[in-house]
């Protein structure tokens, strides 16, 4: 049996297949999770590092899995219907797109394509404020947690105001993505995306892309600012995503 003491509980999402819901624990508990700080659950089957095991009792204490017992017996109220699986990462997310679901997914003319979908996306994102982005992000991440995704890589390119000018804080939108993650407890890797051209060959950017665009210098400043924003929370990492 491996030593689970150093595994953040967030990395072991307890995924309840039957109900389609998940119980996820993280280092800092959103208020709604306070009552889950110390918790024991029992599963008939769990997928552990050494494989499938039966009659598994998992004790979570604070933000850690404190104990995993196999061939255990459940105490009253501990048994959860379904199976336990490790939490999964969503390695490619643009959270704001969650709120345009349904706008483009319908039968269209024969020339309907990714490019026509993209036109709808541009019209949609033209209206999004920082408050909108934070709310949509929190909602999308909550849904990921409910389905067993416990970490997300956010390919973040919606950086600037609708007219393409930077916000007073260059990292305004990055802070809103981080805010959405912190509301939900999901693990976040921020991946600021660098956009400069419309397509290969140095083509000019599409007008709908003006909120994405940066010079290399401003992109460097944006990455530095994103690192500052993320520094307060050890569960948030920062990378980059050239696009
Ligand atoms: Zn993408």
C-alpha cells in the first residue's frame, strides 16, 4: 500500500458515477466545503495506484488524504454508491466558451464550418466584461469538478477590453480566471496565450481577435503580472501558450 500522506486530496477526486457528482477537496476550502474538512467515505471499488481494490475506506483530513484502507468495513453513513477514481486534468480549456454553448451547435448550411463557428465566438466575446468572465469561469470549473476533473489548464487569450486596449491592470482578465478557480477549489495552470497574427505568414489579425493581441514586450509583461497574481496561491501554476 503506497503512502498517501503526501497526496493532496484534490488529486484524488472521489467520483460518484451513479450520481454523476464528485466530492473534491482542496487546500483552501470554499465556505460551502467547510463541513467536509474531515471526512470518511467508503467505496465498494476504488482505483488506487496499485490497481482496482475492493471495500476501500478513504479518510480526508484538512487538504490531505490521511488514510486509505482496503478490505475495510464501512461505518454507518460512510458508504457511497459508485466507484472512486483519481481526479482527471482537463488539459485544454477556454473557460469563457462555456457560455456560448448552444449558440453555434445547430444544423447550418453546407458552408458552416469551424470558421463560421469562430465568427459567432468573436461576436459573443465582444460583449464579455471581466465580471462575466469570472462568473462563467467559476461555473465552468464547477461543472468540471462535478464530472471528476480536478485540475485545469486554461489557455487564456481573452486579455484586453472589447476595443483591444489593455485594462488598467494588464492582468485583469487573468485575475478573473484565478478568481473563478479559487471560488471552486479546482487546481489551475494559467497558460497566457500569445496572439499576434491572424494566421500563418504574418497575416493581419481578424478584428474579432483584437482582445487577444500583444506585442512580445507586452506579452512578457502580461506573463509577469499573471505570475504575481498566481503567487498568492500554491495550487495555481503559470506557463505560456504561444498560439
Ligand atoms: Zn483551444
